[in-house]
């Protein structure tokens, strides 16, 4: 049975997508060899489908691209946060390590010793010290008080080693105090 061209051409889009019934397909396949017009129609349809993917396809591609972009952005944010956290950790570990590198601060050249009412007072001029430890030793001349001043590499970086300070030592208190 031969169908009119209009009916065949109505069916062609379904045929092209491979979704039309067996009966319709048979009708089209019988009609096409005898009708150059409908053949041209089918050719044009196939061609346009190749060159212009359907809007649905385009939307699918756009959506997957958007998802990919979102994923990349999330990854970037995560990586950024990770980098900041890592940098903070490195700084923390480094500063802790530098604070542990303790060095002795030498005052031997610039100690002034004077006798005051409270006892012997030593005035020091030199680089800033971070901690002070003292020990009293009994000698034949009497009690001898030793002070050990230390600072850390971290102090160097933070305060600089050119800073001068005055400190006063009072053996009577076995301590050290800043007078300025
Ligand atoms: Zn036809």
C-alpha cells in the first residue's frame, strides 16, 4: 500500500530517530525507493541532525559542563583552604622550632657593677635576652652568683638583634629586672 507523501513526511522524523512502529517503517521503506522527494527529505533530515544536535543534547552538555565547572570551583576552594591550613601549620611548626633554638646572650664586655644598699648591682647593656637563669656557687671569696641569659632565633627574627636594653641584677633578690 502506498501512502501519500505528506503522511510519509510526517512519519520521517520518527523514522529518523528510530522510534516509529514496524508497520510505519515498512510503509516508509516501500515508499522511499519510488519517491525522490521523500528521499531528499530524509537525507536533509539526517544531515541537519548531524550538524545541529538537538536542543536537549545541547542542554545536557551545558549542564554537565556547569557541573564540571562547579566541581572544579569546589576543588579550588578546598585546595585554597588546604594551602592556607598547610601554610599556617608550617609557620606554627617553624616558629616553635625557632623558639626552641636557644642561644646564650653574651654580656661580658658591657657589665657595670656597683655597690648599692640592696647589695651588688650589675647593669647590663646589650641585646635583648629572652630568659635568665641564675645559680649561686660558694667560693673561697664568698658566694658567687652566675647569670645565664638566652634568647632564641625567633627573637632575632621578631625583635632583631640590634635592639639595646638595660637590665639590672640584684643578687639579694637572686633575680633580674628591667629598669627601662
Ligand atoms: Zn513521497
